[in-house]
């Protein structure tokens, strides 16, 4: 009888001890989650605070100004210490923003291309001078300038424009391919017809493509046309028909397709933004 009571008492105590251990484990996990949530929430609040956003915009503009000063050798010689201090402060602010984004949401940080670009630039700027003493200052300036492009992601208008361009890439590529095919077609025709008469503009296909690009921008094509005025009248009128045909197709139609694609996506983004506000 006493052995049965001991066995029953043991069976009742063991689950209680296991339950206490499990409770302590759960409480520890909850504490870790709470601490992680506090860090993430605090990082989100700081990133979304208007003062911090304004600070990032001011620092990005200041970065562009400092880079502009560095293009002047006289300014660099006289104020190298001031410019270096500004570079360190700007880099520290950008690094703080990157750390806050990392703490706010690690998965979102890794999925965002701008964040990965910031991380890569920070690694190069930190490790480049330490790995090699011959680290080119021009590469450093270019990387700093690329980093300032993140200024376009801190206002609603710039976000809308960036969204429009990213969403219209596939349609724009189709238009660009069509325009490129048209330029190649007209370029081959131009080389076959005008190579001997106007070699400066149609000596080979690359030169002809550059001439047609100038015609597509509708700026400078009169210079090419002027070289045909002293040639045979039939060749001059043939060149007129050639240029008019390409400008109608390449400049008036295809380039307007590019504008139409961008405007259509901008309208879609505007309607989506208005619908989310309603």
C-alpha cells in the first residue's frame, strides 16, 4: 500500500515539475520576444518619425553638396579637414539608418534592393581603404553619390515616380527594342545608300545608328541633312524622304509610346494612392 502511494505521488509530482520547467521556458521565450518587439517597434518609430526623415533628406542633400565641393581642387586643398569631417558625419548618419532598418525588420531589409545596395556601399567604403591603400578616391565619390539617390525614397511624390519607372520597365523595354529594331533597319538602309556620299554620318552601322539617334531626339538632324544639299538632287531628295520617314516613325511614334507608357502607369499609381486614402 505504501509503495503504491509513493508511485502515485511520484507520478503527480513529475508532471508538475515538468510543467514548471516548461512554464519557465515559455516565459523566457516570451521575454525574448518582448525584447525583440521593443527593439523592432522602437526602430520603426524612429525611422517613421518626421524629424528623422527630414534629417536623412538634409544629410543626403549635404552629401551632394560635399561631393560638389570635392570636384574643385582648390577647395579640397584648403578645406580637406572640413570635408573629411562632413564625410564621416554623413556616413555615420547613413549607417545609423541602415542599422535601424535592419533592427526594424530583417526580412524586409534583405528583400529591399536599396537596402542591399546601401549595405554593399557601406562594406566597400569601410573595407576598401583598409584592404588597399591605393583605393581610388574617385570610386569613393561615385559610391557616395549613388548613396544619395536614396533621397528619392523619402517623399510620397518621389516614391510614386520610382514606382512608376519600376512597374513600366517591361513595357518600356518592348518599346526600346522596337525603336532599336527600327534604327537598325534605317541604319542599314542609310549605309547602303549614303556611305559613299556622306561618310561622316553613314560610314558604317554604328555611325549611322548614332546619326539616327540624333534624329530621334529631333535635335541636330539638320546638320546631317545639310551635307546632302551639295550632292546630286536625286540624292538630296532621297535623303529628305529618308529623314522624314525615320523622324515620323522613330521620333513621333515610338518616343511618344515611351511617354504614353509612363503616363499610364503614373495614372494607375495615382488612382491606387487615392483609393488607399479613401
